[in-house]
C-alpha cells in the first residue's frame, strides 16, 4: 500500500511550529490541540508526530512505541476534558476521518475527541 504524505498540510506545519495551536497535551509521539472550529464544547484533535496520513497507514507503518503513545494520548485527552465515563462523567466520541468517503480535510492522521454535550446518533443513513 502506498501512502503519499503532504509535508505542507496544516498539521505538519503545526508540528514544525510554523503556525500556533491551542495545545492540550504533548507526549513523545503525539500532540493534542483544540480544534479551530469546535463542533462540541470540548473538541480536541490528537495527532501523531510522525508523517502518517490515516489510521490504517499508522497501523501499518508506525512503531509499537508510537502506537502505544498515541493510543494512550487519546485516552488521556478524554480524561483531561473530564468526559471519561469511568470517572462518572457523561462520555465522549472518537472520530478519525480517512480519504474521500471519510471526508478527511487534513491529510495527517488525527482523532477527534468530541465531548461536552449529548452527541446524538453516530451517523445518518447515506
Ligand atoms: P477532518 O475533516 O477530519 O480532516 O478534520 C479536520 C479538522 O481540522 C477540522 O475539524 C478543522 O476545524 C480542524 N482544523 C483545521 N485547521 C486547524 C488548525 N489550524 N488548528 C486546529 N484545528 C484545525
């Protein structure tokens, strides 16, 4: 499988420090920051620092250390926005859009952590 990574995508530029972000968490292999156009009261994006386009790209090519760090960063963000049901909170939703049908706007893997209000049904029939 060939994955073409665009070094000029906006999240690559955030990782290089060329444009600012509202940082929530940084780990060895991941960065989390608030979405610039939040769809929910808490809307945080978690991205790996490596050059990965989609979840399947990341799963195929990332090291075990990157995968573990990224997965834990997503879980940590859910706790940081005070949404984790294990803490008696109201929960959250994770979304990772990929490709054209997934309506992925930024071609650098990101997981949306959405929380802060009831989110409704997952998806409408197409
Ligand atoms: P997606 O459609 O899954 O690719 O989502 C891309 C997300 O990135 C959207 O929710 C945008 O609002 C968000 N976004 C785009 N540019 C920025 C930025 N500079 N800082 C934070 N979030 C951004």
